[in-house]
C-alpha cells in the first residue's frame, strides 16, 4: 500500500497497511501509526462535545481503560478476530475503518 496517509481507509486497506508495518516496512509503519493516532484523536473529538454538554455519548468506556494507540490497535485486532469468527469479516471488509471502530466501540462499551 504505497502512497500518502488517508483519513478514511477501508478495513481491507487497514489490514494490508498493518501487515506491511508489522513486516518491517518503515514507511507503512509510519503511516499505520499516524492512522491509529488520528483515529484515536477523532474518537476523542467526537466524544468530547457530548461529554462536555452532558448529552448522550456514543459509547461509554470505563475510566480504567486508557485510550491509547496500543489499546486501540488491540481493540481493532480483537474486533477483526470476532468478525472473522462470526463469518462477518467478508461483509465488512470494504467498510471504512472509522465506521467499523465506532460501531465496535458502541457494541463493546454501550452507555446505559
């Protein structure tokens, strides 16, 4: 996956980029890290206004879980494994990563 970093990549693109990064491609590793950090920042940016105004949040993570690049990567890998185990991965492979992560966070950490 050559080229500049993109804000909205598909699950397939993300999986390919992460595989290249883990295989030692330094350019892919940099793009992958920037993507994870940008995704994490975007998630926090969406949650912050709702939290500040007291309106309903999209998801409610326990305060004990750190929103960090490492946590987010592990969360994504677990979500991919669960989708694969359910046979749903092929139906979601072209879905934008931001949508996938938002839905999976909402499913994993619903607000009461």
